[in-house]
C-alpha cells in the first residue's frame, strides 16, 4: 500500500472531508513520535507494539562497478517491533472480539 492509498483509506474509514487534513494528522503523529524517541529512546503502545531508536554502526560496502570499498556513516534508525495484540489482529484472531 502506498502512502496515497493509505491516506485515501484513512479518509474513507474516518469519514474525513479533506485529504490535506488527513495528511497533516498523520504527519503530526510521526513528528510527535520522533520527538518522543529523541527524548526517551523507546515508545510502547499497549497491545500494538514498540518503536525504538537504535544506533547503526558503520558498515563496509563494496562497489563492484569500480572495485572500491567505502564505509557508511554510523546513524540512528527507528525500529518497530509488533506486539501480540497487533499480531493477533493481523492474523485474524482479534477481528471477532
């Protein structure tokens, strides 16, 4: 599902009138989550999952075109680990209840 498809799905599901407002709401969620991760390093949503900020070390990368070896920069990435509630819902166990 692309971002545009997701925005239209969210708009229909929540009976929103404006696609621009939907995009603003979703962007606000991601900005807030990002700020929380800067402060705490880990954000957990009960029965849904956990977002975590992890440090990725520098890696060695080989470029076959010109036979060079370069090293990537170390960086921070956002990781998500699904919780049991989300896994059950995706697998169909939580749809009836």
